[in-house]
C-alpha cells in the first residue's frame, strides 16, 4: 500500500491510497468465487454457473463488494501511515477496480487545525452595571398586576392604546371571493398596542366605538400562520362590538399572595432578582462576544466541517424544543428553521473556533475546571434553559 497526503486547507486532508495489482485482483477473485457459489441462473445448479457468466451478470456487485473489503482493510492503516486523525466520517472517491491493475482510492477527511495560540494584547473590558432600574422593576410589576386586571366597558370615549376591543372580522386574499378566515367572521378580543397575527389590525382600532366598521388592505408577513395567505395582499373587514379598558389593581399583600408570593415586598424582591439575573446574563454574553472577537482576530483558524455540523444540529434541536412550547406545527417550524439555518451555521462555526482556541489557551496556561466550576455552570445552564440540573448534567 502506498499513501500520499495533500492539504486541501487547514482543516481538510486528501489522502490517496494505491493498492498493488496483486491484492486488488485477489479481492476481485475472492468476491467472484463468493458470488458464484450463491448465484441463481436459469439452467445451472447453484455453484455450477460458469465463471464468465457470473462475471457478466454480477460484475457490478462483485466489484462493489471487493471495494468494500479493500476500503475496510486499508482505511485505518492509511490514516495511521499518513499521521492523520480524522474528525467525523471520511468521504471517498475511487477509480474502477479492474483485475490485473493497481487500485486507487482517495480519502477526504476533516482534521483539527494546527496553530500556535496567541493571546490578545492588553485585552480589557469594563463590565456594565447589572443593577435593575426602578422603571424596569415597576414595568414588570405592572405586568404581574395586569394578570388580575378587570375589564370595564368604555362608553364615554373611543378606543385607545391599552384598551381591549372586541371585534368580529374576516379576511380574504385580494382578488379572491372566499375569506381564508372561514365562512363566518371570527369573534376575538384585540389589545391595542400588543401584537396580533394581522400586524396592522390593532392600530386600525384606535378611535373606534362599538358598532363601528373598518375595512383596509394590508400585506401579510411571509411567515403568516396560514400558508395560503402568507406573503400576500389581503382585505380585512371588521366590526367593533365592544371597547373595554383594563382596571389594574395596586400591588398589596393580598394581591401578592394571589400571585404566589408571601407579601408585596417578596414580590418586589423576586422581580428584582429576575431582572438582575437577565442583566447579568446579557452582560456575560457581551463580554464573551468581545473576548471571542479578540481571540478570533489573533487566531484566524478554520472550523472543521463535522464539528460545525454537530454544533448546528445541537442548536437546531434546542430551537425545536423551544419553538414546540409555543405550539408551532412541524411545517411552520421547518420553515422558520430553513430561513435561519445559514445564520445558525455561521454562529456554530464561530462557537467551534472559539472552543478550539480556548482549549489551546487552557493547555498553554495550564487551566483546569474544578468540580465546583462544573456544578456552577450546570446551574447557570439549567436556569437559562429552564431545565433540571440533573438533565443538564446528563
């Protein structure tokens, strides 16, 4: 066996393997005998089919099986002789296997990049404050209070931002007679200022009163929930049946208990901790991004394809789990992922490069993670992903 190695790039190798004619011919003959013993040909008993007829009728199968044997026998030795540690499953190319001639096959495989770690010069970043503002605390407390808001019919004024408007509406694609919303209008409540499936509709309700009707044309987003109407111009027709305002209660001890807290002080403390946690996580990500940028600038390596594929698959599975919580059907989910896949792969490649550089940095600086470090990271991941620590650890 003769082996030659060629660099395709810093993370991919091309290995050409030449097997001498005697071994190649022997492999073909062995498979020809094997197939000849079981070949079924009319007019001949099993094992008695003439060799030339077996070769004519089963030549492709004989060659394929012989190639499998040769690849299986020589793959690992070829990688060892070439001093190549392949990542993932190698790909192959080959010439025809012909009796009496040498056999050549080519291995294409991904490898780890070779580089000398270079640390960023004078890297420094100032962490921003993660102290929650009073405005942010009050906004989240208001959201909690709104869960127990009561609706009060508005009679003396028209609908405005924050009001809940009861409507009966239908929508049809321009140029079509039947509404894609169904044969009968849909009755629903719309909060002005909050998202709605037809994005323009809530703003159209400002200034309306019970009994008012509205008709307007709009363009639906490409990811609209109904594929038949997604990305198309539609006509929306609606009638207002009621206008109501939210009466939001004050946060006292009684309401706090209904919300699951001991008292109003405990509710405020819990909101403070939640906002502070999000701010810390956001700041950690910002610092991580700046450090990663500095490391990638000093260590411009390529990311091995199989590692990028693996990271991308992990991210996609995580996103599927997150999206599934919102009740998205498979078609909608697949469309979302298809639209985002290029960005996911780019981010995955960046993560792979960062991890390879940090692994090399850990070796250079002799850094190790303690059990305490591991448990702390498991706790942070569990909190961020809303998963039990035991599941994250697994």
